[in-house]
C-alpha cells in the first residue's frame, strides 16, 4: 500500500469502503476499494484473490479498469481508474434526462457493449445497477464497475455499513433462490436500467425480496410451469404466490416507442412462452445472448433515423460485426436484418 495515498473517503460501496487516492509513482488519481471480508480473522480467501486477479486482464473501453490488486494477510485493496460520476447521480441531477433519447441509446449501447465483452470472457456481474455504471464527464463514456466481484465475494445482501443492497435490478431467478443462472441475469438488469432511463424512475422499486418479486409479477405476470418450466422447484417459489396476469409494457413505459418496447421485452421477457430469459432460450448462457441484445439496440437506434447511419453508428456496426454478427443492407435502416452467426458481412457501413 506504500504506493497509494488516500485523499478522502468517497463512499461505502457494495463490497467495502471506497477512497479517492493518489498513485505516488504516477501522480494519477485513482479509486481505492478496501474490500470487506466476512471473516476478517481468517484473512483473504485465496479463491477471491484468484478471481480478482483475473479481472486485471479485462481491458475494454466500457469497463472500469482494474489497475492493481494489493493484498496482505487480512486486507484486500483494489485499485481502479477514478471516475466521480455514476448513472444514478447523472439522472438525479438532470431533470430532462429522459427527454434525450439519443443519449439514452448511447448509454444503453455502451452498457451492452461492455457486458457483451465480459460475457464473452465468461465473467458475470450479478449486481448491475445505475450506481456502478460510471460516466466520464468530459466524453460521456460509460463504464461498468464492480464486474466479477460477486463471483469472488458472493452476491451482496448488505453493504460494508450493513445498508441493505438494492434489489431493484436483480433477476427473478436469483430472487427465487436459483443456484444455476447465467448471462440472462445481467441482461435482465439492463432491461430494468433501460426502463429507468426512459421513465426516469425505477421499474421495480421493491423494499424486500418478496416485495421485489411481487412488483415484477404484477407487471410480467406470475410465472407458472407452463411459462417457466422448473420455476415451482426453485427454493423460494411458493404455490401461494398471488396469480397476476401480465401487463402491456407500453403502459408501464409510456414514453418508449414500439421498437424500444420490443427491445425491452427482449431483455425482460425473452422469447414467447418462456418467462423469464432462460439458458435454453435465445437469450442463452452463450455469449450470443448479450451480443444479440446489443446489436438490437443499435438496430433500434438506426431504425429511428430517416437518414443513413452516421459514421459513428457505422463504426459501432463494424465493431459488432467483428464479434460474429451479420448485418445486411445497413444503408436502409428500415430494411436492416439481424442474423446471428459466425459470418461477418457489412454492406454500406463504412
């Protein structure tokens, strides 16, 4: 720790205390996270050190960079690049945020781009929310923070100061106690965040796990064996749950157009006859799920434009094409066709 000097405490994160600090060698401002250990007398678990060390290899423009891992016998510190604004603060400080659909699309695109990269490297977030989506004030670049920490330290229930962690973005399979879940839990969270950006208020603001589940069920309907095979076998599912019928999402997110509602349905519901997204569905545990949703967002953005894609949008498409997605006829947004597969063809996107 001799290399880093604490400047000030800036908050209590999900996994511990966060400090603004200075790298004495480079004079760079960094974020220093002191990780809370459940059993401090037992020291730092070797499994946690291995998991976190792997995250240093994650290099992407939409992921907060983990620069260093410093651990002693009983302490673990993570050194991240420093960003002092998150999506929640940004939305709270901008009353007209929801009136800027282009910025919402840009943020959503960046969230999904970062998630697609992490999922392709077999890393899940499990606790995605506006508070850990950090924003560069100068460039509006959005970066995902705290990726992979849930695998190392467990899905959080309380913060370092024992504040209850928000459940508003947590997937129903986790709330129902499932021990077997994959990338769709992150896609679910993105759907919740997307709706919140459009409505400028949380989609499912539950104050307990059961309240969170009931808020979800009141909107999407109470799942059954027919709509979600295996749901009644999940540890926390109760046959006594009220039987709600699903509502039209367009009534829940009235400011979103038809294409946006379709995208939100993809994130929240998955294919028809399957509630919620499951590993056997199109939003599968393979890397393709987040990539398909990501490309769908760009498709949504281009469909709303009367002109050909901008150079920036074209660059996004080319970037996605390199990830294994086929785009056809990009010069005619209304005729855009998305096909999942290994081939990568881009016509008119340069």
